[in-house]
C-alpha cells in the first residue's frame, strides 16, 4: 500500500511540475516573440534611418519632363507638340514603373524641411499654358492620378480670358481653366513671365538685349515677372515658387534678380536629371528633358531614366 501512495505522490508532483514548466515555456515564448517584434521594429527603424542618411548624403534623383502642346492633328505634331495618346502612354509607363509625379512645392518642402518624397519622384512640366493642356492633359492627370506643373504666359491667359475663347489648336488657358485645375489638386501653376516669351533679333526670352544697360535690363524683366506674379497670386490665391525660363535663356546677372524676387527654384532647358539634397542651391537651374513625338514612351523614359 505504501508503494502505491508513493507512486501517486510522485505522479502528482510530475503533473504540477509539468503545468509549471508549461506556463514557464509559454511565458518564455511570449517574451521571445515580443522581443523579436521589438527587435524587428528597431531593425526597421535603423534601416529607415540608414536609408534617410544615404539620401541626405547622395541625394534623390529628380527627372523633369518638359511638355508643350498636346494635339490630335498629326500634321501639327513635332518637336513641341505630341498627341494625347502619347501623353497617356507616358503616364501609363510611369505608373507601371513606380514613378510618382510631384509638385515643385513637394520638392521644396523636401529640400528645406526634410518632408519625405515618394520613392521615385518625377515632375511633368508644361510650358506656355496652351488650352490643349486643359483639354487633354488635365483629364489624363485626373484619370491616372498624376500631378502637373503648368507655367503659362500670363499675357496670353488674360487675352483669352477676356475673349472667353477656348480652342485646342491655338488657344491658351483662361483664369477659369486655371482655377478649376488648381482647385482639383492635380495642377500647380508657376511663373513663365507676363509677356517676355519671344525669340527674335531683339529679344530671346528674358536674356539681356544687345546694348541694354544693366539697370534697364533689371527693371524690364523684374517688372514683367512681378506683373505675372501678382496676377497669378490674385487669381489663384497663392504665389508661384518657381520661375521657368522662356527658351531656357538667361544672362550672367539674371539668376540674381530672380532670386531677389523671392523665387525658391528655377527651371532651365538643359537635358539632365537633377539631384536633390538638403542644400537649397540644388533647386536653382533644374534641368528638364524635352518631350518630342519622335519616340515611344518606353524608349524615351528608358533612355533618360537609365533602367
């Protein structure tokens, strides 16, 4: 009988010992999993920090595409005019390859405040403010969820706003067109002068004229650009941050005048990809790739994006 009692006591001790061990095991596993999760979070934070430091050190690549007119008539297409179908193909290609169009304000916020940009930022810029940008590019931007940066010639905007004329073949966007696009959240407006978009023997954009004194030159371009700035601000409610050089033309002193007027960035027409750092100097003289109708989307973007 004593032997049986001993066996029962031993079995009871083993049972409670097993329950205790099981509890300990569960607690240990839970602690391990919590530690692993915390460690994984810590590793993720560390990796993110390293990536951020790498971006600060090496910079972020920012290609800018320069569009002008968008027309259906094949006879009008060429160096500065592409078809709506080609523009749509461009947007499809960018979306399929992970590129995200951004505004210049997004770029400025990254450079000056460290506000994050998407992984593959790109800017789709449209010079001169043709009505066909509103008729064709704007609906595509809404369809493919893409931001556009439009730099209109304000004298033309005022002319077509007064005439209340809308024609895709030759017209320019009106103030109503512009406000609708800006209010949609898909379009940002930048400064492309009031009425200095001309190229002839006397004048090439805002470049200094032959024989023009420095004081006359400064007064001429700053008055025109400020007129455009005031008109855009009054009609859109916000002031442009970026100046877009007509024809990419400028003189030795031009940039200093542009900066003194408060512009935080400038666009030129040099074909190159920009590198964004935390140095605001990187915002001036941003290069752009001219989009012609000569190549399809894959060939065009693979060439400039080096994929």
